[in-house]
């Protein structure tokens, strides 16, 4: 993926950083934290030959 593809896939072009910067993200399970999703894990494992 190119950087723009990563931004689009993780939906990082919306203003989501305030909750993270104020309260942190460790120990929290927020649906808005798109970078915590693991839905691409199997696809990436297969692509890497693992």
C-alpha cells in the first residue's frame, strides 16, 4: 500500500486525535481507533507466506 491507501484504509483523514491525545489509547477499546483493527491480519500473513 501507498501512504494514501493506508490513510484511506484506516480512515485517518478525520479528526480523531483529540480523544487519543487527551486520554491516551493504552487499555482502551474504542471502535474509533481504526489502527487497532486486525481484520487484515490473515490476508497479510498469507501475503508474507506465514
